[in-house]
C-alpha cells in the first residue's frame, strides 16, 4: 500500500474549509459547490474540526434545528483524528473502520495539507486490483 501523499498528488492542492463561526447552511452550500461530503473547520491555518453531511443530518435535520441559525462549531467533530502524509493507505483504512469515520485530514507538522475520504481509499484499491488483473492477464497470455 502507498503513502497518503501519493493519493493527495492526484487530488490537487484544494483544501475545502469553513470557519466554525459560519452557519451550517453556509457549510452546506460549500459542500454542494465542491461536491464533497465533509469540510475542514479552520481558524486561520489551524484545524479545529471537521463537519460533514452526516453531522448535518444527525445534529440539525433530525433534531428539527434551523441550519441558518446553527453554527458549524455546534455540530462539528472537534477531536479530529488526523494522519500524516507518510501514513500508509492500509493504516488509514484500518483507522477509518475502527473509528467509524469517512474522512481523515492529512497534517504535516502543524500544517493541514489535505483530506482523504473512504472513497479515495476505495478508488485506490480498485485501481490497484485492476493493474494486478492486467499484469496477470498479460502474463497468462504470453
């Protein structure tokens, strides 16, 4: 399995984030605009949490709260589990499974360098399997 830094190379430099003082409605707009399921919650360059569609569903919609009034800080996951760029993808899969999370911020020292999702890891696994199948097929046909 490869390091997370390899996955981030394919994603580009964009870091989608929002302030903890923003409303949940504003966070939903950013999620929709970028087609992602979670945002980094940051104050300046400091990671303070992660907010996801799941947070919205469970902590706002199902509780009958108004997304235009609730602040991101009220629903975000504050004790964020992070990984480094050197963390191997298998370790990320294990961590996500054990902690039942779908997104992992990638932090290098004090700097947030990206975020990976369970989908990124699954896409990588599928790509690896396809390459293996191609190699085996080529070997068999020789």
